[in-house]
C-alpha cells in the first residue's frame, strides 16, 4: 500500500474548510477506505493545532486534533532529519523538514498545494487534484 505524506497545507485545507477542502476530504476518505496510508509529521500536527485554535474552545481543538490523530500516521522527527533538511538549504525550511520526514519514513509520494517548494525532492510530489486523479480507484 502506498505511503502518502500530506503537507501541512492539505491538513489545514480540511481543518479550516478553506479553498481545497473538497480535495482534502477526498484524500482523507481514501485513507479511511484503506486505499493508502496517510502520513504527516509531528510538525504538521503542531502547526495545525496553532492555526486551528482560532475560533475554537480548547475542547473543540482537542477533538479536532484527536480526530486527525485517529486518521493519520503521525511520524516522528529527530536530529537526523533536521541535519538532512539543513544540508538541502532550500528557501523554505519548514517544507524541507517535511521532505526529510517523508524521506526518512520511506513515503512514496508527497501531496502539497505548494509543489514548487519541493523542486529538490527525490520523492514524487503531486498537488491534491493530481494525486486524486492518479491514485483514486
């Protein structure tokens, strides 16, 4: 089964119901249906909690985060991944950290709305629409 690494922006599309919400829902449904394994870094969870807290009570935020934790394989990050990211020296360190996590955990594809930020990637990178088109059914 394909291991699919979701960039933070895909999770935020879902949680904040912003532009891209429908694609994020379709991708999460693919995971729920057992078609793919959906992976995120612990960094994504932290960044999502930071953004999602706005307009929510603490109980609501924890419910959202628990729901995500149940749907996603949350991957650890460590010093070796940081070192890998720092060696790449791309313009957006957060994206390079995400890549280093996906690489370390042997993900097959990265799904992001910012594909241009991953030009250095040796892992296949797709935007949500292209991912759905290529991997659904």
